[in-house]
């Protein structure tokens, strides 16, 4: 994911007509130059710096992507069709990557908070073309639980 993130962000930023940053390296440098405004103490940027260290999608990443696509296509899709499921529901949003690799939609919504007040999610994933149904389910879950609350940042 980190290698793909770097490649995709660099491609996106380089195509912008106007932007003070043109690459992931520029974003990291900008954040370092503006630590207060970018709230580095609160959020850090380890994902960004880890992504910057990658060298693109090599053999290892291709193997992992192939395995994830096989899981998505041959396990999730087959399971859903066999049992006529509208969705697969998972805790947090970790499974969304497996859905995305296979081109399947997923949506994550707030599901609660841990002992320290950190939010966690629930993920609804489905077959290609199930986006409207997943949005309905996610919205119904949000309305039934009323879990979501506005974030509060401590400075």
C-alpha cells in the first residue's frame, strides 16, 4: 500500500496546475517546515515517511497484490454468491483493502470508541455494483447506533 500510495500521490500532485507541493517528498518537507499548522505532534507523518522510502511496486509487492486479488475474487466473491449475501461486515476498515484489490466496494463508518476515546469502525463490503445497497446499510447502521460524534482535539 505504501509503495502504491507514493506512486499515486506523486502522479496526482505532478498533474495539478497549481500546487505548492509536487511530490510526496515535498509534502513531507512542507509538513516539517510547518509542524504547528500541520499538527505533527498530534498526527505525525510516519505513513508518509515510510511510503517515501519505497521504490515502487517490485516483485514482492506484485506477489502480495496477486494473493490479495485471488482472495478477493475466489474467496469473497464466491462466498457472497454461494450464500446470497448482500454484504460482508468486518470490524474496523482493514478488510477494505481486500475488497478494493478485487474491485469490490466497501464503506467504513464509526462503530464505537475504545477506553481511551479512540474511534473504531465497522466495514460493509460487497460485490461489484452493490454500492447503493452498501450505502443504505452504512447509513442505517449510523442512524440506528448514533455512535458518531464530532472529533475533539486537545492542544
